[in-house]
């Protein structure tokens, strides 16, 4: 910045002066985490009293709706007011019917959560991969995900979430045009006030590995590279964001977070819109795995990582660490 030139050199200037005591460091810290920065992901499964730990994500569980309600209560007591829901349906088919079924797992969970916790901000992941038998995020035609046919189903899913109480819908499929299609559908059906949090910049990433165990959504053939972004690209990320804003996104997501801090910063500097960063499953598991034998101090690394994501420019962070972080803030 221009002001740097005005600064006197050493020994008049000594930057260590403001680092000397905890009080000084606290006062002049530029980036401060707060509980309201966090969105906590939840995995919801059919059944009663189910609490199944995800082996690759210690401390995270697949929960049935009754246990989800207990979890929401704990979250509110910790001061976390926002959750992101993922559903694991009883049955899957090739068009992901469970995603837009009024008796689907997310729809049931939404009704239950909203009845007991009307003030909790409930965001839903809008995607087909958890609901399709092939595990892809859209309708397959000749071995390829058909973009435009998928749009209709995503719009149906988003509408069904809104009708059952979702406060925000978050499309994560990476089809072209889905934000506009969902926006028009919500507007036509009386949900003009429901915001869209768009996974605008979603890379095809190996860091999603543990999530796919959690959500039971591993693709049964091929990979997601024909719709998720190539991790070498950052200009393209800006194009994705620009298009989603034009189509009506209210918040944009960059995902994953840690290997993409440059993209978060670039998005923050280029667009005047709230930015969310998704600190994904693999980023969580890595720290847990290294902390377990004592190779790293897990708690300190967690705070450093979350702070770096905010410092890079994220306004909010979707993170499996939300509860742990809230406990020490
Ligand atoms: C897709 C979706 C994925 C994640 C969130 N939404 C996985 C994928 O694209 O395979 C990953 C989140 C994480 O790794 O924590 N519905």
C-alpha cells in the first residue's frame, strides 16, 4: 500500500514494540474469529437414534433426525446459529428422486428442525450426488452428466427445500445455469426472499474424500472433472462468480479453502458480495490425523487455519471445526 513509504526505518521503527505483550498483541490483531463466522455441516440419515461416527472424520457423525435435534440444541448452546444440511436417503435411483421427495430425509429434517429451533439458520446443500445410484451430481446420458436436464431437477430440489423451511439454499452441483434456473423457480413459487448461497467456485478436489464416506456419495464410475473446476484455474473461478452473481447468487462459496486461499482473496478483491469458504472434509481429517499421534497441536493448528481463511477474505467459514472452535473462543 502507498502508506508504507511514509514509515521511518530502523531504529525509529521497531515492529516488535507492538508484539511485546499479550495485551498489545490482542489489541492490534487484524483478524479475529467469532462464532458467527461459522456454519456447521450435518449429515442426516434415516432411522431412529442413529449416531454413527464417520471413520475418516473423527468427531463427526451421521445422525438420525432425533439426534439432529439434540445436536441443534448443543450448537445453539455453544453459540453457533447456522447449519448446512446433507441428506443420506434410504434409497437411491438414477434421477435422485429422494432429493425432491416431500418425505425425503432433508425435508423431514427441515420440518423437525424448524419446529423446534425456528431461529437457527438452516442452509441446505442442493445436489443430486447423495441421491443418485451412480453417485454423480446430475442425470447421466451416454456416460455424461446432461446439464440442462439436471437443471430442472435441481430447481425442484431447491424449491422443495424452501417449501419445507430452508432459510438458504446452496447449490453445489456445478451445472451451468443452475443459479438462474433456481432463482426463477423460487421467485415464481413465492420464495423470492430465499437467498441462494452458490458454490460458485468448486474445484474437483481430492480433499473431498472423507465427505464421500460421510455422505455415501462416491461416483460409481469416472470422476467429477467434467463439471467441477480444474485446480490449476483461477481466472475461470472469477468467471464462475461473475455468472452466478448475474444469475442471482446472494453469497458465493469458494471450495476447498486451504489450497485456494489465493482464490478467496481474489474473489474478495474482485466482487462486492459475501464470500463463504468451505474448509472441507479432507482439510479437517488431515489435522485430526496429525494431532492424534501428537505430531501437531490440533487446537492451535485449527485456530491458525481458520484465521488464515478469514484473513484471506472469507466472510463466513463452513467448517467441521465449528463446535471445537466455538468452545475455545
Ligand atoms: C456435493 C458436495 C461435496 C461436498 C459438499 N457438497 C462433495 C463432492 O463434490 O464430491 C464436499 C464437502 C467436504 O469435503 O467437506 N454435494
